[in-house]
C-alpha cells in the first residue's frame, strides 16, 4: 500500500477510536476494521459534490451498518461535504451534528437514517430502482445524464436480517447492476462469532439470488478492494456483492474479538493501538497530508465529475429541450397536481369499497404524477394498488408498477429508498393486518420525515372468513401512536379522494398510511374531501347545541350517521364527527379543535378496532379489544355489536 493511503487509513482508525473514547460511547470495531474499505471507496470511486450535497447524479452511499457512523462522519468531514472537527469531537452528544447513528435531514450528506440492521440494504434497492427508472426515462445515446451507483456498506448482522434477504432477492431478480454491496466480513458480531448463528455459503447464496459475488481475501489490501469495486461497476446485468474479509478492531489489543464491537477503548488501549499502527500524530486531528489527499481525491475529483455532468447536461438541454425540462422537475422535486377536473368521482348513494376507490384514484394520480412508483406485496387484486406503465423490470425499466412479491418489509424499505433518491415518490400496499410485517420501515420513514405512502386494504375484522390472523385490530392504534405519521382512515370516496390528494401532496414531511375497506361502503352526502385535510370535521349536526356527539371514521361513519338520525327521531341530538386523521386534527389550531370537540358535549367514539387511542376524544368507546373470528362478514356486525340498534342502545346506556 502507498504510504499516503496507509497514513489516511490509520488516521481514520485512530481518530475514529479517539472520537468514540471521548464520547464514552460508540462502536470502534467496525471503524478499525472497515476503514480501508471506506477509504478506498471514497478516494477512488464515489462521486459526490462537496459544494452541492444534493447533486442529482451523485453516487449514493448507504451505511447499512449504521453503527459505523463514525466512519461516515469522518468521510463527510474530510470530503468537505459537512461536519467540522468540532462536530466530530461532539460525537453522540446532545444536539450534536454527529448523533449515534446517521440521521437523514439532520446531518448534511447523510443519504438515509440507518441503525436498524438490514434496512439500509433494502432501501438501497429502492435507490437503485429509482436510478434505473430515471436512466431509462432520460438517458440518450452518449448522454447518460442519470448514471450513478448505489454503494452499500453492510456488516454480518445486516445479512442475517430477513429484510435484507427479501430485498436482495428482488434486486437480483431485477438485475440492478448499479447496486454494489460491500460486506465488512469479519466473522464477529455483538455476541461473539458469526458462526455461532450462521453457516451460510455466501457465494452460493448470493449467486443463486442473481448477484455477482466477488471475494477480497484481505480488506487491508486496498488495491484488491479497488479492483473488486471496479469490476462491480462494469457489471452490465447484475448487482454485485463484494465480501471483504476484515479483522474487527484491527490494531486494538482485543482485535478479532466481539468485545471491541461496541465498547469505547480505554486510553491505554488507544496508546497500544497507536503503537501497533505506528501512528504518532496528535490526538483527534487529521494531518495536513491526509486532508490534502482527501481534498484532491474526493472533493476535487467529485467536483470535476459534477462539472463534467453539468457540461453533459448543457448538451442534453440543447439537443433534448423537452426531456431536459421534464428532468429538471425531477431534479427539483417539482411535481404538483395542477387540476382535479378529471379526477374520478362517485355519486352519493352509490356503494363501493374504499379500496376500489383508492385504486382508481391512484391510477388517476399516476397520470398526473410521473414521479410516483410502487406496487403491492402480491396483493394487487385485493388492494387494487398498482403503479402505472406496466410492470417494472429488466425488460421494462419504464414500468412504474413494482411487483414486490410477498416481501412486505423490504417493500416498505424499498419504497423509502425510491422516495429518498430525490424527485421520486414511492408507495406500496398490502393487507392492513400485514402492516405488522413492515412497521419498522414506516417508522424509519417517520423518523426521516419522508413522504412515502403506505396504502392498506381490509382495514377491520370485516375481512370476515379469513379469521383472526387476517383481521386487524390493534394496527390502527399502533400507527396512530407513531410520531410524525399521518394515518388516514377514510369513510367513503370523497374522503378517500381527500386522503389520496393529501398523501401525494408536494413537500409533505411525514409518511402517510391510508387504510381502506374490503366491503362496499355507501357514498355519503355528509362527507367532505376538504374535511380530511383538517383531520376531523362535523359531518352531521343534529342541532345547534347538541349535547352529544359520535366521534368515528372509516366504515363506522355511515353507521353512526344512521344511529344519530334514529336518536334524533327520539328527540336526542347527537352530532357526528368524522375523524379520518387524528394526526392532521392534532395539527389544527386550538380554536378549530375546540369547535369540533366542544367542551359542552359528551362523546362516544366508535371504531372497529382497539379502543385504546380513542379515550382522548371520548368518554365512552365502542371498539374491539379481542382478536377477530372467522365468519362471513354478514355475521360480523352482530357478533361485535356494530349495528344501528346495538350502538343506539349502548349510547343510551352509557352516555345519557
Ligand atoms: C434490527 C437490529 N437488531 C439489533 C441491532 C443491534 N446491533 C447493532 S450492531 C449489532 C451486531 C451486528 O454485527 P455485525 O454487523 O457483524 O457488526 P460488527 O460487530 O462486525 O461491527 C447488533 C446486534 C440493530 N442495530 N438492529
Ligand atoms: Mg461482523
């Protein structure tokens, strides 16, 4: 190895370990072991622009092993993208720019929040899908304006996660040749040897999944790492998995042991590390030679790659002005629905399931928004959710309908990756009960403030015959309790229209979860698409000063309206509040909230799901707090007492 490369790598090792020791918290093992991989990738391959961290055609670097954040932070500092030396010294401290795991939107240059293992690999597949779609859409002979790689650094733990396997299986199937996964293969994980838990033949496994497999026997041999990456970049039809053998905690007294994985080194151990690496530079500093090397080989190389791209773009603009104008809409994420004149509408009184309405509105949205892409987890026939322009794949990279297969968790993380790419908006769908399978990816979307859209059908026990395993009960409460997550449960077509328009609005800084019914629901006079954007509104006013109100949403709105009208006939005035989105309602002014939830009213909440969340809005809740039962839907309403008579009686017994 060249002496300057060697100095750079040892600086990353020592400064990284010192940052962690200073923080009294962090993961030195991966920093010491994988420093040569990251150094090689950044100084010889990655094209990023320190002057514009959002440069559209930059290579994307996904640190799936988020516990290696220190490595990423040092790269962002040395490449000049962001982060000062003081930021590095503030690792893991309150309000620092260098939190424990990388956080999207918090630290400039971080492409995605990572930490929950496996998620990064899966989202990287979404990045690669977005890239290939845009490349197919815009590139012209000799003018590859979209041409970036998606690099992933993962550990052994990432590869034990189901989500990573779901996603890699799909990536291999799709032949995403711009996806390159670098595996920090150190045979050690938190609790000890990887062999305690895994004995996979990685070569056979990943080749069978449709990947190229390359092995680098010694991660310290950076020319071999470099060559492997170059080979991967030249792959024309397959993603590449590079297994790079490293030694966890390289240079530390306890290198090769799991004890170095996540425990800061003592000062004595740091001394020994420095001795073993023959490293004598001052503490927590990068030598000028190192800074210069990164400036030349990452910063300046990146800027010149970006300049070349800008040059290419000027030619593109001249030759293909229309395509250029369209491309700029992606670059600036500038898609908005200009008119809803031809949006599907439904007549009052007409009954249809809200899932069918969701599907039809989505099809319409796809005609308006060329940047939306997604699909279902093998349930299009049930969810009615599909992307436009045919099935996305090797033969049709312009297809916007992704057949995810039964891979819910990867589906949701891939959806996030598509959204994170920039300019694109991912959506996906499944049965609501199986949202359990993808919740961690929605949670990450919420943490990142991503506007990914998660669409679900079969939102209550009204699934019926399939029984308790298929009947959601607690899922609404689960998602509603998730911070920064907009859960909308529309009651009919008008509310579904409002929900879908809201979900795909430009500039949302939260994910949207929309649930829909399996069964047909009447389209109501009383509903309002605009009301959805306020979260809740009074759908039925029994009298000017009604003493009571129902708070409800989804399929139970029509039921409550009937009950309220029956009570009205008895001279009892009960308003009906439709509350499709608690999240949006909570964002309204106190004045608005008070105008909907009047202090003078006693309220009963009605929803075919867990009652837990509704006590904030009602003194009595009619919910379902048991698992469901297999039976025809016609019997379900009686079984759980979701009938006009039962609700009428319960209201009288409990509120009056
Ligand atoms: C989903 C998930 N489960 C558990 C963890 C906690 N965790 C972080 S790193 C790690 C060990 C992973 O081993 P490996 O990827 O080999 O990392 P190395 O020890 O080699 O750095 C564990 C269990 C996590 N971050 N995410
Ligand atoms: Mg490991």
